[in-house]
C-alpha cells in the first residue's frame, strides 16, 4: 500500500511538471493556441487517471471532469478559431455542453444499491 501511495505522489508531481512544461511550450511557440493548450491539458489529466487505473490506484474524479472539460473547450475553441467566429462562442458552447451534461447524466445514471440505512444512521 505504501508503494502505491508513493507512486501516486510521484505521478502527481510528474503531472504538475508536465502541465507546467506544456503550458510553457504553448505560450512560447507561436502556432500553438490556447485551444491546443487546453486539449493537451485535458489529455495530461486523463492520462494520469489512466495510469492510476492501470496501477490499481483509485482515480481522482476531478481529474476526469476537468480533463474532459478542457478537451471539449479546446476542441470548441479550435473550431471557433478555424471558422473565424466570436472569441466568446467557445465559452458559450462549453457552458451549453456542461449544462446538458448536468441535465442528462442523472437521467442515465444507474441507481446506487439501497443499504437500508437512512440519512443520519450510524
């Protein structure tokens, strides 16, 4: 267990390093856009959770959510950029996507098994 905890800590540290290097590259290299930076950030966050799953370490759900949002926003912003549309359009579309996800996920979620305990039971 201690080995997995140490590995998870090293993995998180390496991910932060990767994110900082990636954003340094995005800022320094002219053809890269913020959209490409967001997509890369999402891939790094989802990649860390993929490695955690592969190693049998519990994943961080916030990495999945933030990684997916970053990828969606990056794709929308890149499409907006290529089509020459308003800079705010990608943010507006992202809000629509996240809003629909909040509406639809509960409809398709599997119910959790009932343990018979009521709120407040010990």
